[in-house]
């Protein structure tokens, strides 16, 4: 945050998209349970980390409103990133799905908490051509895609983020951007 403030003078919002994914089943093939620290790490980074950034950015924006350096009519926006896995997690995605479900679940209450000061939306992307998305090496993936028959482009994600920033009526929403893909059981 300090670097952003130093560079831009203030922060009016955030696209909160940090996270990790680990594909591990709850019980391994050898019968051993997944170590609890794996679940805790994914939740700590994806959910607690997202909340932490939200609270810090929100406090900064609200301080700017009180100081009169931020417009009150639409002063800030927080865009969190979940995943379609929050509703359609696959085998081995319990920790990831739970963490992204938590991110999605914060959307409306956070928008209500910050009403009149900061809008909050969550984007739930499907498969995108990013390092995390490119790590999916499943030959069955394309048969689950409706249209277009490809991974999303980062520019398409960015276009949606810009639309959220520009449209003051978008608040408290979880928006899927996935080309109508429904995963079923891969």
C-alpha cells in the first residue's frame, strides 16, 4: 500500500487477485489424511489474505473521504477474485474451493458494511491463460467449454474489471466470467 500511495498519492480501489491452488485429496492413496497445514495455508493466503487487503484498502479510502481528498459519490471500489471452483470444485480442490467460496461469501456483507463509501464486487473466473490456468493439463477440458472453445484471455478479465470500476450500479455482485463452462466431474 505504501508504494502505491507514494506513486499515485492515494489508492481508490484494488483488484485483489493473489492466491494459490494446491490439488490434494483429503485422504491420500496410502490412507494418510492430508496434513491440516496445507488446508490452513490455502485458506490463509486466499481468504484471509484477501480480507486483509480489503480492510487495509477500505481504511485508506475512508480516511481519504474524511480528509476530503476522495469524491463521496463513488469514492472507491474493491474487486476480489474468487473462481468458478467456489461452486464447482473438483476432486482435490477442497481447500481451494473453500477459500474461494469464502471470498465469494464476503462480497455482499462487505458491500453492505462499506455502503456509501466503497463498492465491492467479486469476479469468479473460469479457465484463463494465466500461470495458474495454464497449469491445468486436462485433455477433457475443451469438451466442457461452450463458447468460446478456449481459455479466457487476461484482456477479457481486465475488460470486466474496467466495467465494474466504471459502472456505479455494480455492487455486491459475484460475476462469473467463464464462457458458460460447467465442470461436472473432470
